[in-house]
C-alpha cells in the first residue's frame, strides 16, 4: 500500500497545530496513557486502520503495557487481562466507533458503567481520544497510510 498524499505533514500546518492542542487536552485529562492506547487500538481495529493499529501498539508499549494485553484487546471481553475500568472504556470505544447502520451507539448502561470508574474530566479525555482516533482512522484509510510508523 502506498500513501496517496505526498508531504501530508506540510499540507496544512494549522490542522496539525489544532491536532496537537487536542492531544494536549487528552493528555491533561488524567487518564493512564496505557488505557488511552488500548482505546486507540480497539477503535483502530474496528476501523481496520493498520497505520493506527501499528502506532497504538507502539504507544502502548512506550507507556509500559505488555504484549499480552495489547495482543488480546480485540477479545477484551473474554481475556482476563483488563480491569473493570479498562473494560468500561473499551465498551465506550466500541459503541462510539460503531455508529453506522443504526447501531445503538453509547447506551445508558455503557455510560453508567463508565461513570462508575472515571471522573467527568477523564470521560471527556477518553471520549476525545475515541473521536480523534476515528478521525485519524478515516483519514488514513482514505489516503492509504501504510502501517510502520508512529507519530509523536
């Protein structure tokens, strides 16, 4: 797969500046970077974005997560490696990512579970991470961004 865009990093510096501000807001939300990487990974798996799957595994490892947890996130419901809080965040990531074709989206049950584990500030950061991941997944799938590099 070859990237359809050449020099994408210089096409619009204002976009990259805005993305940087979003990433700083997510980081300031008080959420463990390992959890954010899991959320990023799960949304990227759902969207089949190989570039973001690759980057989120690298990010998870950089944050100190294990291969065992990173490799099993696609089966998080059955795998014994995740806390209840992580499970709530992963359920939120899946529901918010699968909004197509009349999917239920984030149900009250999912929202209530997330609220038992996280503060509003943390939920905001997790939600923004999910949204930004979906944003990148769609761009990367459109421009055919290949796996094999990380950002930041």
